[in-house]
């Protein structure tokens, strides 16, 4: 059994309008996945839809308390890192910029070491009229599909980086 997201009470899946869980096994150690996740401004190097990410609190990588913005599916959002446990857990709270209905979301990532590398689990809950209208009614299943593509591309990028590091280490030793 893998760990799951540590939900703040107001974002619990049991009371959220929209919920998605995606996971995948990765043939790379957790640090390769982690490195890709915390370099948010470079997500588009392996997942093109995330090409408009900007850390606004001054860090180069995500860390606890980091404030940042991103445009996802054409919608500007503001985010804050709320959980940060290196190589294991990353989570953020999201608000939709300009949404007067108070829509918000919570997105967690959990990385669990395995014998073959690691397991990635990502979960998100969304609440509020904006999310219900855009994702719930107009694009049912859209959140799940988007995250599935993301975890698949993240796994592929981590495995590629890991293989490259092994190859470089082999060249250095021979």
C-alpha cells in the first residue's frame, strides 16, 4: 500500500466536487522524480502543457512556502507550496486568478521508493463553481486525463535522466 496525500480538512476528497488520483511505477530512484518536480519553471521540458510557470517568491526551485503562478488550460492560477518533504512529498494549494466564486484546489504528490525505483502518486481535489463548470460539466474526466499524461511524461523523463546518469558514470569509470 502506498501513502496518499495529506489532505487539509477543507480539501478532503469526501467533500470536494472534483477528485482525481493518478499513479505510475518508475524505473528510477526518487531523487530523479523529485528533481523534475521541484524545478517547476522547467516542467515544459517533459510536459509541454506546463509551459507558463513562474516562481514569484524568488526561489529557483519549489520549497515550503514558495509562491508561484502558472497558466493551465489557458487559466491563470496562483499557488503556494504547503507540504515539502524532499524526495517524498510535495503539495500545493491553488486559487484561480480573477475567480470571484472562490474556487480552489489542492494538489499532492507522493513518491514512494520501490525495489525497481519508485512509485509516483498524485491526487487533486477541486472545489467551487469555476471548477465545477469548466472541468466538471464541460470536460468530465479532464483532470484525470491531464494528470495521467503528466505522470507518464514525468516517469519517462526521470527514467531517461537516470539512464543517462548511469551511462555517464560508466564512462567516467572506464
